C-alpha cells in the first residue's frame, strides 16, 4: 500500500480498500501511513481519495510520525527531487509547493 502510494497508483489503493480496508492503516518504520506518503510524495489523487473517506479521515489526519511530525510538517518538507524535475523553473516549483501546503492547511488537520 505504501509503495503504491509512493508511486501514485491510486487504482491499487481504491481496489485494496474494497478487499482489505484495514490496509489503509498500514504504516512504515517511521510511523508514516498512506496519507503521510501521499503528502510527502505529492500524490494529489491519493490524498483526495483518502481525504474523502469519512470513516478514516479523523484517525488518519491526527497521526504523527516517530519524529513527532504532523501532516503540516510533512507538507512543509521539500518534495522529492523526482517530483521537482517534472516542473520546469524554480518559480513554478515554488508555486506548486505553496499550493500543496495550502491544500494541506485545512481545519481537519490538527495543529499542535
């Protein structure tokens, strides 16, 4: 699930939600789950899919990783270089990063 999120394979995530919904709660050794990966790797479709799931939204958005980072912290981290090279020019990259952070800066995300 985490690898599918990392690579942006939203169809896999959607199908696995039907077959094994508990897999939406998978986490890595840093206590980061699918929602965290969607933010870190800038996977908008997966972010929107997970965010749209009312039954898991509050649980997923309240999580912190083992470094005590919440979702806003993760959104503020630089995008992976593989994502940045897809956008030409520093101004466009900065604009996209700002848009991403604004998308994450939502009242449902608990700030501490």
